[in-house]
DNA sequence: CCCTGATTCGC
DNA sequence: GCGAATCAGG
C-alpha cells in the first residue's frame, strides 16, 4: 500500500481533524498507526502538543474539530434462526435447542480495532477495493455495505477484516464442560 | 494494560 | 521514503 496523493490528502484531513493515528490508519486501511505517524512526521505536519490523548491546542487554524467521541458501539445480532426442534429428543439435544433459542446475542467489537466510517455503499456501488461487509438488515432500506477502502486482496477494510466479535453473553452451553 | 504520539534506524 | 520496533507518557 503506497502513499498516493489521495491517501496523503485524506491523512492530512483526518490528522487536522484530530483523529488519532490508529483511527486514521483504520480509515485509510492497509497501514499501521506507526506508518501514519511516520508519514505525518515526514510531511512535517504539526504534531500533537502532548502525547497521550490530549489534543493539541496551539497554532494557526489547525484547531482540531470536535473530536466526536466514538460511541461505544454495540451490535445487536439479528435474532438467530430458531433451531428446528427435531423429533429426536435426547435431553441433551433439547437443552441445546433451548439454549440456542434463549440466546440473545449481543456482539461488540474487540477493543483494539477502530470502527471505520462506513461509506454506506449499495451493492451496485461496490468495487474490488471497497469493503463488502454488510451492515443492517437486508430487508430494510437501511441495508448497505461498509464501503471503506479495503487493502489489496481483501474483501473487507482493515477493521472488518480482523474484526473479532465476542459474545457479551458468556453463558456456556449446557453440555460444555467447565474449564 | 489500555491507549497516545515521538523517535530511531534498517530496509 | 517507509514503517516496525521502541520509547515515553496519560
């Protein structure tokens, strides 16, 4: 992934808006936060006043825009298809089925990934370089695809490619042995 | 430990 | 020029 003019421009914009290097890296896709920081320095962009989350306050016209705090994102999974209760009624299977049916799965992204700003593309707007992660319910008008730039050979943007959802419900399957 | 940006230095 | 490794700090 090379620094095209377009990507450099985006980097400058996001940096001036106060996004962190890791967030910018997630938006650009295909680069690490180190790469972003390195590029910022090579471009001689004004750095942050102090490290560690505090946003710079000085200088001409480089006021960081309101850093819209990223809301704690939670994703309510579509209710899983209710398992069909089979006539083969072993107790274990019944418990399994009831367990599945009672699960209200709530997913949250792993803490070390940054949610990209979805471009909300329609299916027909996708290209080889846009993230194809579906968002929303396909049966509604809100359904779209992430559409962020995806790295080479990846159908998804950096975020969605390594997204590791974890069930908040830690409840174990009845048959699972305690560790 | 999580995160942040800054710096170094081999490539 | 690039960015991983590393450092220093909140």
